[in-house]
């Protein structure tokens, strides 16, 4: 839970700098050379008690955060990995 709070604080800090945010698919982000920095499981009030996976990626000074239902991440569901609404890039 501490990682989730830290991640949320980091995203808020980036938002304050006015950096443009894009949405891209997980496959697109990996294809651009981003590296996975962390994979975090979350469940509780902040996720409406759903089991989700947050994946944080980085390439140079750019950061991407992707979220998936835990079952989709475990099964690497193709449709989910191609969905541009799953990842925010700054």
C-alpha cells in the first residue's frame, strides 16, 4: 500500500509540472524501449476492492504507468496489452 501511495504522489507531482500526458498501449511502450521498473499488486479502497496490477516503466526522463486487472496481467490477455487506455505516459 505504501508503494501505491508513493506512486500516486509521484503522478501528482508530475501533473503539477504541466507535462503533457499521453495514453499508449503497453505493447507500444515496450516497443519504444521503456523498461519495467516495478510491478505492484493493489487491492482495497483505492481500487474499489478490485485486484489490479500497476506497472511502472521508464525511458530516460519519461515515465509510464499502466494498470491492468490482475487476471489480465497473469494471463497476458492480448486485447488488454494492445489497449491504449491502459497506460499513461509523461
